């Protein structure tokens, strides 16, 4: 067990730490503009990765069905837990909204996909692709509702989903698979080359965002919300995910991949929504920072346990 843990640290987490550290250093000493780089990753790298993965993925309808069903059930359970905890600790409406964002949305794109690629290779990435697309849709619809609540706009949420290039990349890749058509070799190689750049770039963004979150001021009033969000995201989420998958009779690499993606730290997108709708952004930033830092110690055990 201990040897497997050390091997996971060396083979999986040490490679991840290199671009994360690079992004953190660039942010700290060169003022890296994460907004520009994030836009590049969102509009170019992410669609290329999703297209390249879905076009070639070894997926079954059963995998797709079980993954989507898991995402829905897991979301509802975590939402309910956050609501109960928020009322129990008598958090403000803004803090309850922030707690829901932290509890329900994970950093499965920036952190989870590179981790799955290193831990399980192409087969793991194939299994992860459906989960990631489902999360993109959920964050940009239900996530807006969690953050906004009283001034939620269905029209704005739907519009935000259809503004994501990755959604169109997934649609085109699915259409090609159904029709049996293939891209010209040169174009396919170009997309694959762009897709290969995804992992190091988004991990550098993650490192820069951690530095940015560290510099965000906090107050004593958010400590209850922080510990509630931290506990749900780092302790309860992996256990709930494993329990749901066990009930659904999900096994093998799909089980491993979904548990790992569900155990990721709080999503970076959560603070964007929190800032936009005043859902306690300082508390959310603090949760993102500390759940990410702790994940470097906790996730190796989870990877070993489910592998």
C-alpha cells in the first residue's frame, strides 16, 4: 500500500505539480493574466480535447447513461446536504449560496482531466469525457441558479450553455461517430496537437489561481462556512460518490474515474459565479485554495484505493 502510494505521488502528482508551480510563479512574479489564458483554454484547448476524445473514445451507451445518472443524483444529494448544513450553522443567504457552489462543483476540468490522463491513460480520459461535459452544462445552468437564486434567469443560463465551444465540439464529434465519417488526417492531427496542450496549460492556470485565491482577504465571519464547505468537499464527497456508484453497480475503470473526478477540490468556476452574484466570493476563494492544497495529500490515497 505504502509503495503504491509513493509510486502514485511520483508517477502522477509530481508531473502535475510542475506546471502548477510554474503557473504560481508566473502569477507571483510576472503577474500572469489568468483571464486571457483561461479564455484561450476555454475557447480553443477545451473544445479540441473534448472533440478529440469523443471522436475516438471507447464508450458504450451504458457508460453514458450511468455517468449522466450519477451526475444528477450526486448533485441532488450534495445540494441537500449543503442546504441542511447552511441552515444548521445559520449562515447568511450569501454564504449558503457559496456553500452550495463549493459542495456541488469540482475542479474536474482544470485538475481532474490531467490527473485522470496520468493515472489511467486514454481509457480513463474516454470514461471521463461524458462526466466533464455533463459538469459543464450543469455549472452553466444549475450553477447560475445556485449563485443567483432570487434573480435567476433561465434565458441567461441557456444562453451561457450555448456559448460554450466545448458543447459544439461534442455535438460535431458525436455526429461524426454516428455517421461514420472521419476528418482528413491533417486536420485530425492538428486538433490532436492542440488537445495535447490542454493539460499543462490548465494546470498552470490552476497554480496562478491558487496564488490569486491566497491573496483574497477573509474575515472571521466566514469561518463556519469555510469549514462546512471544506468538510463536504474533501471528506463527504468521495464517500457519497462511492456509495452512489455502488448502488448503481458501477465497477471497473468507470467507477475509479468518477470517484476521482467527484473528489476534486472546489471548482475555480465557483468563485466566478460567486463574484458575479455576490455569493460570498471571499469564502469561496478560500475554499478553492485550501481544498486544492489538501487534495495533493488526499487524492493520492484515493487514486491508490480505487485503482
